[in-house]
């Protein structure tokens, strides 16, 4: 058995580097060791980092029996729950994935789009004009409100605010990177980090389970929210999801679709605001669409340059640097005889920086997505294969709704002197300082500002 080469520095130092600057570590290792290398990161299994697209394709082609989420996914168990689609492996994972997937596709997305646009407008109405503020925070508010309304089905604004505050406290505690470490996951009382998380989690669970029970009593007839749809799903044996199944999927959808989508929007806005040609082309596309009628979600979703901009933002600044699978049996892979227990980890960042796939990979160029359809193992911000993010279509749709609404109403710019760098929040890489911006003007709804 053999592993690809990798850093010989002590494991604790590798872990510190990984927690603080994962992108820099990946770039250095790629430069020194080539497209395949090994990282040793504390209690995690040895991680064979992959950046060759063909190797990534092989990993994503697995049916899931020979490669599991393993310790990588299990690290999220205390946050998501025992039955989360992310935590489950093998046949249970495939069954849960099949049950959870349908609500995130099809014509119902347009109904969600109307909520996404309306909630973005409501947030914009509260943005300060002429004063610097971190835009990541209101973007988090938008994505949380979208989840509460479209996924959880909370229509009442006061209830949405109450539950949102509860979940925000919980996700804030979970965002501290050391919380992923088993050594930190000890309840030493209400003043310890994990103790606070446990108590906030218990309060949030009571609210979520109460909401599930109310929905069961009231029925889901006529409702389009995802919770209502999940109440009606059945597996091949006619079994539905019990309350704990539903709770774990609701928390998973919150974790997977709140911070990640807000962060992806912030990074994409960073590039749009710093590149006048990109911004002008987006505004021109919005103007042209508006001339033939209102900017409905259906029409926003069809805007080609907007779609390309969102995809390029996710390529250049992926919010998660890699995805992983743990081998369940020995395997020869990429020229190495790998033992069971090793993780194969396609690096989203390194694949997206591969110059054989993307010319000038460090430049933000949405046009590359207008002239080429990238394969499922070449553009991988949502992972791939049997473990691809179930909310991919929902997230892409939401990003387009929010970005189009912001650009159509707000003249804003990044704060003078701001130089963004990626900082870790739990599993995501977010813009430093929350990406401070200044709003120069807010226009009425349905009035798109002219391009420069």
C-alpha cells in the first residue's frame, strides 16, 4: 500500500494551516507535489487531494458502496443529526436522497422565486445609504428568510423573526471553526462553547419539532413549501419521514443553504462591483429584459449573462475548498495502491484553477460559461455524483433572483481600500470583514439603473 507524497511537517501544523488558510495550503502543495498529493489533518483519515478532472470523474462515478462520506461527513453529525442526508451512507443515503430531491426542481421554483425577490426587496429597503456596512450580514438575512419561508413554510413575519433569531444564534455558535474538532465537542456547562451550542440546539429543536407537529395537524393541502412536500413523500415500501427524519433534513437544508449561498453571493458581488464591464453588461441585460415586461422570476431565470456570472462566481471563489469520500476497501487509484480508510478528496478550488479547463483561471470572466458547457467533473462547486448537493438547482436559482434584484435597485460599491481575503467560518470560506460596501442610492422597485 502507498500514498501520494505530501507535506512532511507535523500533523498539528498541517491542521492549523488547513483551518486558517486552506486555499494557500492547497496551492502550495499543488505546486510542490503535483496534481495528486496527501494531507494528514489530525483525527481525519489521510486525505488524497485530487485535481485531475479524470480522477474527479472516477470518484463521482462511484455508486457510493465503495466510497462513503466517512469521518468527513460524520464530523457534521452533531450539527445536522443522525439521519441527515449528508451524514447517511450507502443504501440509507440513497433512499433519503431520493425522498428529499423532488421539491428542489420543476415549476415550483418560480413560486419560490417570487418569495426570493420579495424578501430581497424587503432587505434592501433597510440598507443604510451613504454609510459603510458589511453586506455579508444582510445577504445572510435574505438567505435565512428564504429558507424559513420556502423550506420551513413560515409565512408570519413575527414568527419568522423569532425562529430566525433562534437559528442565527445556533449557526453563529457553529461557525467557529474549532467546533468541528471532537476535543471541543464536550458539554462543560452553559458557559463552554459546546455547552452553549447544545442548549441553543435544544431550544431550536423544540421549535422545529413543534412546527412539524403543527403542520401534520393542519395538513399540507395547497401549500408549496418544502416541509409540506416532505410530509407527503413515501419510499418504495410506502413509508414516510418521521419527525426526527424531517428535523434532520430541515437543519441540513438550513446549514447547506444559508451560510453557503450568502457567502457565494458576497463573493460574486465582490467581482461584479470591481469589474465595471461585467456590471454594465449585467445592467444592459436587465434593461433589455425589462423593456419587454416586468422582471418576473421566470424571466430572470432565463438571463444568460446573469447565469454565467453566478457560475463564474462559484468557480473562482468556491465556498468549500474540497469534497471527500472515504474508501471502504483497498483500491488502486491514480497510480497508487490505497488502503481502506483513506479519503479521496476532489479539490473544488484546484479543479477550478486548472488552466487546461479554464483559460486565465484566476480572472473573473463570465463569458467562458456562454461558449462552453462544462462537464459534471469540471465545474464542481456543489460536489458531484451520488453526494452532489440536493439543493444545487435551488441555490443557483436563488443567487440569480437576489443578484438581479440587488443590481436592479441599488448603486453600491466596495468600501475604499478594502482588499478581501478568505476567512473560515465553519466549513465555508467567507470574505473578510463581511465585505464592507457603501450604498450610494436605492431606486424604486422595477427601475433598473442605467449602465455606465
